């Protein structure tokens, strides 16, 4: 590996602008210039001295970060992250955890605003500033069972005040086509224009949509689907239904051997033709029926209805 240094790295900081190493506080903003680079680290001269010698601040950058190509003497603003063991470590964003201690509770919001401005200044979009309906442009990262992930250069708050990449998810029902047809046409690396469906700062999740309908209608549909999912999660299992109990349900499918009934459980029930009596052929999809829960059939088989999904009892007609 090669350590790249500028000729000005050894020059002492001017007394007028020098700072004492011991006087630094976590979260403090410093201005300086790049003096060297080594692997994933940048060294920044911020005019700090320790025991009469200049101390270069160390800035760690992730792989493929655009700022890793910074050249010597280029100006840069950084924030103190750690001051220990004679080393000065800095970051590109102010640590939010130090806001209350350094600036007081009343100024914590101002510190968070500075985090957002620092991220936006580097050409990205911050999750905290997005609102439903905002237009974003990005590239497809990959497809999954739940939808398509898109990189729109959005960042979110991570641990210790750092910014993390936040890919947006376009759910299957927001791709704009029927039966996932649009998903098949979206390939990795393809550019797309999407709108923000939901930007959840607490969870760090970003939902996008490709559909042209008004964003208010799409959000109402999202809320309705979430309510339905919560209601379905509270439904009893087929095994928890007491044998002999009566349940009111609706016919969802008609088969030659009987009808399939939704009785409000997580599994559908089978009303066998042998239990329907004179109602065979008279019951259609959508009809309301009153049924009795039968005990599960014995392993030896023979007679009786079978529960939907194989884990519950059958239903007797009522």
C-alpha cells in the first residue's frame, strides 16, 4: 500500500489558527484541508496541536465512497467523533448523540438540521426531508418476492449519528401493472422515476410507487391493506375452534364434493356434500351459511368433512 502525502503536511499550523488537542469536544465542527490518503482513510489538517506538534485528523470512509478521491490541499469540513489515545478521529456528519450534551436540549433540533444539510451538501437525498408525493429518480438494485428495490441516493440516520444508504422499495401492487407484468420488465440497473409513498423515519424504510393515481388514493389503499393484515393476524387458528361450536361464514368456492367456507379463521373450512343434505346445488359463492365445527377425522380415514388446510375440523351444514 502507498501512503500519499502533500508537501504541506509537515508545515506547522499557524499560531493564530491552532487549537489545543485537549480543548476539543465531540461533535465540534472543524475546517481544514486534505493532507494525505492511505487506503480507506483521509488525513485532514484542521489546525490542532498536541504537545507542540500538529495532529492530523483521521477520516474513515467506506469503500467506493466518492470522497476517497479527494486530492491534497482540497478544503473539507468535518466533525469531531472521538478524541482519545492521542488520535483525532472525525466524521462527515455531526454525531446526534452529542447534541444534548454539547448544545443543550433546546438546540438538539438545530444539530439534527445540520446533519441533514451536511448530507444534502454531498449530493444525496435525506430520508427525513421526504414527503409523500415527492418525485425521485434512481436505478433498480434487485427484485425480491415483495417488490423491487431502487437506489435513489437516499440516506437515513444510522447508529452513532452516521448516515446509511436507504434503498426504496416498490411493492408489487405499486409497480403499475397487473400480475407483476411490470416487475418482469424492470431489470437491474434500469433507471426509473418514482414517487414517495411513505418515508418512515422511525424504521428507516422508504416505500415508493410507480402508479399514476393521486398519491392520496394510493396511501388510503396502503392504510386499508395494513388494517386488513392486522385483522387477519388476529383471526383464530382452525385448531383453536371448539368442536360442536356454530360459526357463521361465507361461501368462497363451490366444488363437486362440497363448498369452501370462510368462517373467520386463518384456514378455510370444507362443508362436505354429505353434510349439506337438501342444500346440495343450492348454495353459491357469496351465500351466508351457518355451520357446525366437526372434530378432525381420525387417521384411519373414512367419512366426514375435512378441515381446510389439513389442520382443522370439517363443517357440518346448518
